[in-house]
C-alpha cells in the first residue's frame, strides 16, 4: 500500500521512519564511495563546493534507487522522485540531497537556504523573533501525485592547506536529515526551542536570508539525524542511533 498525503499527515512516526531509512541509504552510499571521495578531494582543482557536489552525485548514482520518472525542481544539487519500500507500506518520495563543503572549524553547523527546507525557521536573531517559512512543500504534488519531501545534506569538512603544493585534506563527512515541515512541533516548536543559528548573510547589504542548522542541537532532538563518516577510509562506519 502506498501511503496517501492524508495518511502521512496523520502519522508523524511514519515520516520519522521514512526519513531515518532514507538517511541510512545516503550514509551508506557516501561511505561506500569514501576512497574515491578522498582521492577526488585531494586531486581535483575545482572549488570545494563543486567537488562535494560531484562526490555526492557519483556516490548516489552508483548506488541507485527505485526512481520514478518525474522531474523535480528546486535549488538543490541532487533531486529524485523515488519509492521507499517498508515491510508494511510504501511511500512516494521527493528526495533532495544537497552538498556543502566548509573548513573543519565550521563542522558544527550547515548553512541552509529557505529554498532547501519545508520547515518554518523559528529563532531569535539579534534579539528579534524570526519566523521565516521554508519554500519547499512538505508534501509536493507533481502531475497530480503526492510525494513526501525529504531533505538530506552531505557536508564535507576539510582541513585547509597552507601551501599551494599540498592539497586540502578531507577530515570528515557529516550527513544530516533535516526534518520535514510536518514535524515542526517536534523539532522547532517555538523561537525559544530552536535548532537554528544565525546565517552568514547581511540584511543591510540586501543579501538573501540564510540560516545555519546546528548539528549538536539537531542531534539532541534525535541522535540519529546526524551521522559522521571519518576521513580515515579504514575506519568502519558506525551508525549513531
């Protein structure tokens, strides 16, 4: 049975299960591609953000998934309409996976645009209450069919080299699943109970609103939502539940 939009809206626990299963899939794909990821990061001369995008796309394409031949739109690197199959149900899913790359000093957060989330962003910023809606739909309708939106971010944390002759080193990879907007009350019910931090934008310069997701704050809400892959390819993957 493929769950309908009404059934999904009525069962937050199912949405959690879908997101957890999807995160497992993405984490496994990135982990299986880790040797190539380290090699690409070391040898490519492109911008680190472009390198991360290439690694994520190659890793997920190699793994494959039950794809539905429907085009999704959005400002996210990797977009696929897929089926997710569980023992008791199936879900049509709009899967969005975006790649980030930052110095290791910024490993505790990931910058998110409003076009990359279906959550409302509730926080206190500069002593003011902020309530900004995400631009993704919690359940997307494409050609009259509903798809549960799932957003995952793969963040490549690198140590910057002091020499042009020595490449940057991939220190670790953080993979996180941002909650669907239908889980708002569980993860960000108010400005005083927030998983967000101020983004690196300057409103005085007319820059678009951005926000950072705090990985520790998200893990405190649900430990499994943030997974880490070591930059040492010989270190085995340990799922953090």
